[in-house]
């Protein structure tokens, strides 16, 4: 089965970048949103992504117009999904909301249409629980920002056919992504399980007074994080020797945080309404720091990394 036309449901942070990914491999794509205002905002965001990638030299000039012409917006779900090959949902992280969405679209779209969710952690099996054809459903979790982050996790639900996983992985690879197959439907999928394990220890270190917030972030950004783009943790340990890993884990494992619930530090911040940039305070004081400046710096780095990889023909 070839994917020629698709609908991306959701026009927020993720939808426009996902739409770009699909259009970049010649897939005619509609961005669906419930309101005209949201839909226009999503389409405008897609055009900005295209403009930035073109201006930075990450996209050949002769590809811009064809890709631009493949993406449009709609507020009418039923006619949008009739006849499509693929539907990617990127709406709020609410299980009942997602289940309802897929129950609706399954009634409108062809039987062979592939259905996927961009959920960052909800179980694929639960989202597909009410579907008549769960074998054609999977999770495709793009990482933010989706037009710059290569990783996409393709999560297999209990009834997902392996043919569905292979089809999605092939499409994403063609679009320049790095798909990974998550073969067991587990909370947090793959990337977020690894990230949450790191976060748990990072918060624990601060809570125990072992190091400051600033020094924890500095250690990650300038230590292990610096080599991860080309050197994964399992590759690293094969290089240094599994005898070394075994020796280190023999004495360090029992001192690591193994809490099965959020830390008291995090709970207290949550209870106090200190939620980070959105409230002005979290681990840092965002009255004196600029969250937008930080995300701009992130995107600048990711763009420069993408350009370097394209120039050098690097792949990891």
C-alpha cells in the first residue's frame, strides 16, 4: 500500500511539522482543526516551517513550491478523511477524546486507511480499544519540534499488524526520519521511558542537595548529552567494556532513586502552582529568564545540526 493522501488532526505545536514531513515525500495532506482560526494558524505555521528550512538551505529551492502546494487546511472532518490513506491524530492528551476521535473517523474513512496517534505516552491498545480494525492502528510519536527532530516512535498495540508497523516505518524513513519500532505497548513508549528515568534521578539529586539545578543541567548538556547524537549509551558501554559497566552498576545501583511516584519536591512545586515558564517559576525563576529565547536557541542548534548532517551525509 502506498500513502498518497493524509489528514493530520491538530494544528498546535506538532500538527504543522507532521504535515510538512508527509508533504516532503509527496503526500497530499490536510491539517484538520475544529475552528477556522485554529486551522489558519496551523497552515501558517506549516508555511513558516517551509520558509525557515528553505532559508537555512535545508530544503532545495526547487522542492519548496511542490511541498507548499500539497498542504491545505480544513474544519470539516468527514469529507476530509473520505478516501485518505493515512490519518495522524495530534489532539490533546486525553484518552476518551482520542478514542472518540478514532471511532468517528473509522466510520468515514476507507477500511484500508492507516490510523495513528501522536500520543507521547497513552497506550496504543487503549486508544484503539473501540476500533473495528485495530490491526491498522499504531502510535507514531513524533518528537518536538517534529520538522527538526528525526526520531519517530512507531508503537505496536496488542492487535496492530506488523505490516502496519513496517509500512509506517518505511514512509517515515523515506521522509528522512529515524523510526524505531516499539514492539510492546508499554507506558512511556521508548524515548520517554529513558527520559523519565533520567529526570527522576535529576530531580532526586537536587532534592537531596547533591548538586544545584544549574549544575545538573550543565552536567547533562556538557557531559553525556554532548556525545549522544552519534554515540548511544549501549554503544558506549560496548566500547568501554561491559566488565566496566558491571563493576559500576554493582556499587552505584542501590544508591540511585527508585521511587515509584513523583518526588516530594516536584509535588510541592505542582501544589504551589510553580509550573515553569507558563507561571513564571519552576526549577528556575522565569521572571528573570526568557523561555522563548531558550527554545529559539534550541531550534537554532537543531537547524545547525541538521545542516551539518546534510552537508556531511551523516547518519546515526
